[in-house]
């Protein structure tokens, strides 16, 4: 029922709107550097299918295009690129017409009995090689949409009969060999190292059917087995762990979560990265992050676009909202577009004319640039308590703030920066507005630790503030120590005494939302909350230390004392005067942020010393010639890189965090050495 109000009641209604967040209200946003989230690896794009066509341009013309993609100041500043290892369809099949024909990606092994054809796919490689020359510290991933046609049940690379799983049951090892052999050739012959290889693409979607217009392969079942086969193949060829497995590029984030939770421990051991597309399943963003974080895996948003767009919001702002929440709620370490030069208007960032070999910018280009020119690789996301905002600290120490307003009226915000020790006096401002404009605006003054900004209707504002100092206060969680002997009840204690042969579960809380790591006697290491022991013996006695890192990067620690009551082998307290080299933590710190000696000696844990030094952006390791696994984490335990070394090695540190990282070296006998490096 409609009722006409008198002036008195209209005034009351206006007052109520202002008091409770009406159109002219000022929304307060608290930025908290004490709550730290993902290190950001960068922005990127898949190369299929646009690169298949653009790589046929003259080198001069496609080099101009690559500049628009890669330049961090005038272009998009992309540094992550996903190369599509084609399956290659059966001769006589001419139905791969998607992407103006770019979907017909050649395979490198066209027949089962024949040799690899390393002349295949020259145009996509042209783009890949050009980007490798142009981009500083690029990250490359290889991914497959389908196995070669002769490995499939249907004999067709677009899918199975009625969307069924399409890899032949006895060809898992063949497919693993194919992908790993391509990765090996790229590294050894062309100097391109794929950091990850992804064997799937939307494997559970059910829409990959024979005689379709693009490559695709159903893989609802046995994903763990495929990951293990690929991991073993990479390891056998000397590529793992520098090249590891990523999975599963599901279309729906909820499907990505379900599949990841179903993977075996062996599969997860080869898999360093969770890939998901963000076409749908948005309510699972946080759950996927929790699962990946607990298992020490980074998350990439590896493909997105308006596949399931709903509502009438402008497509550019709709995609901006997807990006913001993928970074904010899923804590994606990378955001990767589907092919940035799609023939469809709503999907493309760059409009490419392959006949004239020219290009122009679509509206999405300016929106993407608003994000990517401000939030650079190496940035660390921190907390801002409003869902329309982002906050990140860049490697140069500046603070980036992003505000997105998809509404029809202006929105006013006050950013509270009081949790920093110091901030600069002004913010540099850029504004994205419809239909397609990204322009610098006047600086905004910062006063009293706060900043006021108005985001116009249907626009985005990015602000960069120099002179930011302070780590903030980290709010660590309280650990509650729960233990259970055999199948008895849970007891709250850190002092545990058992008899030989007993079983034990140590299962402290919080029970979710973070990552647990454990260390203990005899180089004991475990990742996970619950530690389970069976048939305990006196050798298991000792101190077990756990660290819980919550979702905002804050650490809590606890130590459990376990004594196996064996009269013939009574427990002896460890000698605190003897250094335990398995957990030794040495560092050389300079208040300027540089090592005072530029080198650090790791304590002896093998017959020879390990020497680690750093110069520029590289870590130099001098070690005995023996296979060792090198792992680097940030100070919150987030995995940065893992690779195999055999003697001296140089490790690029271009995207390592500014504050420091943990280096672990583990030899074949299982001895581990830890080193804390402060930059």
C-alpha cells in the first residue's frame, strides 16, 4: 500500500537514512596491517586461443601487442602466462572452430607410434617466447584441455560420448609421459621452465562431448591417480619439484573444494598449487582457501569470465567485483584471465584484428589496468573491514587501497590508518569510470591517520600511499591442547605419559581456519592439526612443538611433552647445551633491511658445511654435490618455492617477501637444516 507522508515524517525518514548509512553517510574502513593474507604473485592470462592467431602476426606487430600486455606502467603489467599443451585432434576432424579457429591447438605427438613433432604449434610458442624476453621474472604454467586423440575413448579431443570421462583407463601413464616430456623439452631446448603443469580443465563440468568446437576432457573420476602419475613422471625426468602439479581448474569453486578434499596424501605431495576457475560457486571461496591453506598450498584463480553472469550490471564492473572478491575472500595468490583477446565482446580485454594485425583496448582493459598497475607482484594483502575494498602492501613499502562502487549513487569512505606506526601525507589517486576511462585524479590529503574518499557511482578508485610504516598487532589464536590415548576420552593437557605399544592422538584446537606444522624428535615433521601415533616406543619420547598460523598470518605456539614409560629406556631430558641442527635458526639482521655480511652460515648437519649467501635478487647456495630438496616459505609458513638441487645452486628471489623467509634443505637421509633469512 502506498502512503503519502507529510513534511514532518519526510524529515524523520531522511534523518533515519543518514544515521543508519544512507546515500550521504560516510562509511568507516579500518585497515589492519596486523592481519596479513596472501603474498600476491601477479596477474596473467591463458595463451589459448588468441596466441594461436596473434603468433602468426609479424614479429614487429605482435611485439607491440605484448607491450600492451606486459608493460607495468603503460600496459597491463601481466607476468603470469598459461601455455596450452594441445592434444591435437584426429586427422579428418575439423570441428575445433571456437575462438575464430584458434581452438585447434596442434599436439606434439600426433600418433601413438610416431615421434614427437617439436615443430608443432609455432604461433603460440612465438607469443610465449616473446613474453619470456619482455617480462621480468615471468611465471609460466602449462595446462592441458585434452590428451592426444589416440589416448581418448572417443577418438576425439573435444570430449567423450555424452560427456563421459575420456582418457582410456590404461593410458594414465602415457598421458603423464606426454605432458612431462613436453615440459622437459621446453626447459632443456627452449629455456622455458613451467613452474606447474595442470592435467585438467573443468574436468567435472560434464559438458565436454565428442565433436564439439573446442578441446575438453571429462575427468570426474580418478583425479588423484592422474596427479600421482604426472608427479612421478616429472620426478623421473628430473623436473620435480621445480616443476610440480597444479589442479584441478574446475569451473565451479565448490567443485574445486570437493575434488581437493578427495585427493590422496600422495597426490597432494606432488601438488603445490590449487587452481580454480571463478565462474561460479562463489560461496565456497573462503572454504577453498581454508582447505588449501591448511595443506600448505597456494591458490590461483586460473581462469574467469562472464560465463554465468547474472543481473544487468555493466559487464566491466561485474568482472571487477569478481576480481575483488577472488582476492579478498578466496585470497588468490594470482588472478589469471581467460584469453584476453576473445572474439566475444563481453569476454575480451583487448580487441585484436588478426587480418590487419592491429589491436585496440576494450573497456575491460582499463578496469584490469586499474588493479594491475597498482597491486604489483610481491604485494602482501592485509585486512580492510569493508567488503567493497582491498588493501595491500607493495614490495616498495607503499600501501594500496582499492574501492569498488557498483551502486547507482556515490559512496563516501573514511579509511582509518591508525593501526600503522606512520603513513604519508597524501594518497595518489586513479579512477576507473564507465564506459572506458582510467585517469589520474588529484591527490587526497591524509590527516590524523585517516583518509576520506568519494567513489562515484559505478566506478573504482585506486590509491597509493607512500611512507607507510608498522606491522600492526597480530591477533594470535589461543591453542587448546587436546590429547587422546587409544580410543579414550579427550583430555586437555600438554604432559603426556603412555605405555609402550599405546596409540595416541594429539588434536589441539582451533580445529579449522588455519595451518598447523609440527616438529619433534628424530627429525619428526608433520603438516596438519591431528598427529596420530601407533605402537609408541621409547624412541618416540620427547618434545613435540606445534605452530598454528591463523587465516590472517598470526602465529601461536605450543609444546607437548611425550614420555613413553619404558623402564628399560627411561626418558632423559635433552641437553639444552647441544644445538639441535634440525631446528637451528640463524640470521644476520641489519636494521636497514640488508644482511650486514651478505652471507649466512648454516650450522653443520652433514659432514660438510652449507654456505648460503645473497646478492641482488638471488640466493646462492654452496653445498656438497648430493641431491637435496630446497624449500622456501615466508615467515607465516606460506610455501614460496620448492625444488631439487644437487650441489651449488642459484635461486631467483624476485617475488620473495620483503621481510624474510625460511630456507629448508633436506638431504636424502632425511636430515633437515633450517635457515631464517631476513632481507
